[in-house]
C-alpha cells in the first residue's frame, strides 16, 4: 500500500466529519448564508496568499526536476485561484472591507510555515490535505448537489472535476515518491503532518460557518 493510501485511511474519520459540516451540506443544497460564504472566501484568499509562498519554498528544496516543476505550477495555480475568487465575488468582498486572518486561518498558515523547517517529505505531506480534501469535497458536492441554480457553482466548479484532479494526482505522486525512500519513522512523521492539516481543514470550514472572530 502506498503512503498516500495509508494516510487517507488515517484521516478517513476526519474527512467524513468534514462532509457533515453545516458549511459543506449547505453548499451542497445552495442554502449557505451569503455572509458566511463571503467570510470563507476572504479567509481563503488570505490562506492562499501564504499557501502559494509555501509551495514556492518547497519547490526550491526539491531535487527532482518533475517535482520542482509540479510545485512551481501548484504555486501559480494558487495565485490564479485567488484572483478568480476575487473577481467572481469582488462585490461581496469589497463590502466586507479589509480583513485580518481568523484564529483558525492563522493557526493553519502558521503551522504550514513552521513545516518549512521540517524534513522535505514532511513539508510535502503537510500541504497535501489542501489538495486531496478539496478534490474529494468538490467531487462530493458535484455528485450530491441539489439540481438548479446554486449561487456557489463557480466555487464548486473550481475544485470538482478533471482539471483540478490532475494537479491533485501530481501532488499525491510527489509525496508517494518521497515516501518510498523513507523509513517507517519518517513516513509516520509524514502521516502525522497530514492528519494535523486535515484537522485544520475541518477547523477552517467550521470557523467560516461560525464567522469566527478574535475574542479579545
């Protein structure tokens, strides 16, 4: 069994709970409150800004040319997605004004930035949940959404379907290739980072639904 398959098994309960989040279920039927979705988009833009820089930093540490090219491409895609989100939902974002990262957003990006001091295989494992879980959630929504005009269809189409799946497959393959050369202890460290970031993905969506604010 490949490392990515074992890692996915490890986070399966987290993924199932992610699907059950009100944020996801209301995206499926198109009833999610616009304020909550706008809050999410704004926090996601802040997240993607840091995420793109993290992917670029990982690219500079990789040694195999195909791996380097893949992560440079991923970084560019994260910037492109951020721009599309801003263009598509610019009216709503402008109405909210400038925002600072929520506690959950800051926790997530801070954890990822900290992984840049970890071994290379752990770095790549830490960024993988953002790829894999978004693909699975996007596919789930596409397969289960209520027929009709979903106001969030543009977002759903970004992460569901074949184009995004190709990037996810590349990211998974890089992790698996790195894992093949690792000891069991090193693979366990990869899995630990993967599990932690999967929990942070859950927190990110949950925080958006609750319009999370700093308490002080």
